[in-house]
């Protein structure tokens, strides 16, 4: 549910701005991660964050209780943008 809420917020923010956006997640020990994609899992209470810029990409499984903040902003020129998922439910042919 948390990942879906962030996706909806990101989609709405991108629509208002009309430009690519950046998503930064702050963890409980103070590190800030530039997130390119996120999805639920692995398992309950976790989210997978795809991070990286400039060729080094990683996926991190993070417990939701370690996330202390989320920032959405307009992406800077040359910066990797967050991949906003399209809205809607169901399948397309």
C-alpha cells in the first residue's frame, strides 16, 4: 500500500509540473537515496528501491520502518528521473 501511495503522489506531482521528477528517500540512519523505481516486497513490510545514477544500478530491499522521509521534486538536467507508473487497474490488450 505504501508503494502505491508514493506512486500516486509521484504521478500527481509529475502531472502538475509537466516535467520529469526525482524521488529521494531518507533512511533512519540519515542516508538519502535517489530512487529510480520502487515496488512492494520482498515480503510484507518491505519495499524494493532501485537506485543508481551514472551506470551503477542497485536494488535494495528496505524495511518500511526504516524510511523516515520522502521528497518529490522536479528532476535536474542530466539527473535520472523517477519512473512514474501509469494509473489505472487491469490489463491492456
